[in-house]
């Protein structure tokens, strides 16, 4: 199956689309097209703005006319994402909130939020394919592939800018639930440990606590203690890559089901009671509606696997 645009397209830039760079506009418009191909057609002058050649950094202006050449790209991987997302979209609790400006999903574990170096498609690309009539759909924030929970999507560029402003000013509160190994130390209510990205020989990205890394801060609160594990509420103040997973490891209590930073023996033990995924869930998101100005609080329920894990811990000798 192919995504195929067999003819030249002329796109009139609206006021809502103005202000963004040409390459970012094309990433959203040419869904599924590899980024290197997009940069290539810009360099070769196949993409024109007002009949002239421009660079990828050009910022679009209202009433600009963008010429797009015919584009063709394979879509095999997207079919898999669409199939997963279509099944995921069926339950009533999948869409947690929606209006003319916002869409909030309860993202499942195991699906990336966007395409990357090894993934052509993620939830945002699949969602655009499922809603071809939508003029604009963009992620406000991100979640790790294996993390589930509240995912906020903007339906207008002006709304996206306002929500990003709330993020920058730390006016958006995100809370997670995590099950960690052992007894969470009572004195670890806040962890401020700088984080540095590292790339291993195999290409796997890992993050480590390092004094030359970026400042990172996370709040922790114990929700429930078990004999060999603790359920904690986690509130990240900064938003670094793998921040929660690395800060819990730094405290000596890695997250259950974490195959990168976790404890293999602990993970195998929990597989025995049905946990085969990372126990990290973005359960609440609080922010101000960017259009109406009202306070919004969204809560995403735990999936069946996480609920069953906690129920089993309550019933077994693992519970205190």
C-alpha cells in the first residue's frame, strides 16, 4: 500500500499556519515521508513558496502559496500502527477529552507517540491518517514508547503555542504512577540530579546522572507499600528524556518492567503475576484551557495489566 500524491499541490497558508518553518510545515503535511526526502526536495527547489526557491528555515507568512511536488512513500509500518491504534480507539475511555481545540488520549504502552529514526510512524501520524479532515493535529508533549497515560494533542497552531507557553512557565502539572523495586526511601521527596544522554555502541540511547548534564528535578510521594515494591506518585518538574526512570534508579528503586534501567530479577518476578510492560503511567494532567481559560484536570485509568498487577500484590504475601 502506498501514500501517493500524484499531482502538484498548491497550498494557501492560513493565518493559523503562519509563523512556522517550512520544514516543520512539510513534516506535518507530508505524513509518512522521511525527513531526509523532504530536505532533499527543498534543496533541489521542488518545493516553492510564491513561485520562488526558499530554504528549509523560511518562516511561512499568511497568504503564502506553497507548491508541493508529487510524493510517494511506502506505508507498511503505518498499517501496523493504524491497526493497533484502531483497536485502541474503540474503548470508550480512550478519548479522555475532546473539543474544537484539544484532544486528550489515554495512550497505550508499546506505541511511540511519533515517528523517529527507527520508526516511520507513531500515534500522531496514525491519528492524522484516521482523521484526514483535520487541518492540524500536533503533540503538545511526549511520552516514552513504553509509558502509558494522558497524551495532549492540539488542534490549532495558536493553541499549541499557548500550551507550550504553559509548559515553559511550568503551569502544567503532570503526575505519574510508578511501581518500583523495594522500599522507596522516605527522605527522597525530591530528586535534583542532572541528566546526560549517552549513546552506546549498539545505538541504544541511555541517560545517566552526571554533573555536566542538564538540570533535572522530580517530586515523589509514596502511595502504597508492598513487601518488595512501592507504588509512588511522580511529578516531574523538568521534562528530560527518561527522567523518571533514571531518577528512580538513582534512588536505588528502578521501575518495574523497565528493560533498560530496571532490575532483571525483579522484572521476572513480576512477570510471574502478569506484568509484561513498564509500570509507568501518566495518570493526571492539569492545565488551563488555552481558549476558555478554565482549569482542566484529566485522569487516565490504569490499563488491565497494571490493575491486575496491583490487585495481585494486594492478595499475595508481597503486600505489607
